[in-house]
C-alpha cells in the first residue's frame, strides 16, 4: 500500500540534477572561455603581422623603383659602361614600367616646362635691354629738349565789305540808349500788371469767435426780451450765433450767446457798450471765451 501511494504521489526525485545542470549552463555563459580569448589574441597577432608585411612590401617596391630609375639614367649617360656591366636597357625599362611610368612622365614634363620658362625669361631680359637703350638715346638727343615751334599762320586779307561795315559803327552808342529805354518801359509795365493782380486778390480777413455772458438784474427779468434786445445790436462785421440760458443761483439765469466778429471792424469794448445800453434788462456783460478763427 505504501508503494502504491508513493507511485501515485507526484514527487520530483531528480530535481537536484536539473539544478546542477542549470548552474553549469549559466556559469559557462557568464565566464569567458579560454578558447575565445585565444581566438581574439590570434586575430590581433594576424592583423599586426599583415600590417608589417604590407609595410615591408611597400619599402621593397620603393627601393626597386628608385634603383630602376638610377640605372636607367646611368645607362643613358654612359651606354658603354652599361654594356660592360651587362646591364641591358631593355631589362631596365621593363623594371621601370608599371607604377614608375607616371613618375618618368612627370619628370619629363617638368623639365620641358623649366626649359620654356628659361626661354621666356631670356626674351623678357632682351626686351628690357632694348627699352633701356631706347630711353638712353631719347634722353641724350638734344632735339627732344627743344619744344616744337609751329610756323606762323599767313595773314588773310581783309575784304572790302568788312571795312565798310566798320565805318558804319556808331561810336556814340545811340542804339544802346534806345535798348535801355525799351527795357525800362517793359519793366515798368510788368510791375504795374503785378500790382493790379495783387490788388485783385481778396485780402485775408482776421475773425474771432466770442462767447458773451449777459447777466440780468434779478429772477423777474424777462430773458426772452433780453435776448431780443441783444440781437437787435447790428454792426458791420458782426454775426450772432446760438444762445442758451445758464442758471446762476437763487432762480437767476444768465444768457450765454455766441457771435463771430471781424477784428478790424468790431471790438469787445464796442459790443459791451452797445449791449449795456439796455439798462432795464442788462446788469453786466462779460467775455466768457475768445478764440481766433
């Protein structure tokens, strides 16, 4: 019965094995292996060796190219020695071919340019020498210092008609006096025309706007009658405007009336005198406002 019970019970008897396998797996993942380190060192050594090999090859190629160029120049300068030393020009040219052909062409082109420059410099020197010679000859020649003298022009004979015209000239200036009188007359005529035009223009009339305060004797004064009396004042250059009644106090009201006057024809003193003549209605007259138009 106990065995059957254990067979039916779900127990993990091999759990320790799986735990050990899992631990070994994670340790292998985290810790760097010796093989990876060895591989990285080997790749670094291979890269360094490759760089060193490339440098050595480049040096050898440079030395060979320089040796080939020097041998070619020696063979061109001393062909007999080249034959004695068994240095064939064909082998030397074949050694220079390839990467050294461009260097040879550049050198030859530079030599040609140098020769051309030498020629140009010599030509310029010759031209400067010729110019110096010409200047020295011009400075030494005495004819250059003397100014060129033009021959005198021949005198032309005076015609007979010109002589007769000279005889007709008025030496006393009678024609000039006539011209001056004519110009004086034209000037006076123009001045008169200008004065007429100026007189016809309307002159600017100076005007003023006046606001008058007309005060009655008491509150029993007829204000309508007072305004009628004020408006009966008629003067040249006087124009009455709007009016209104303004309360003063204790039931008394004053008359404020607007008027426009010409400054040259009507004055404030004259207006006050004319309005104060109505003694039955008017006590006093004051100027409340005065403005130029």
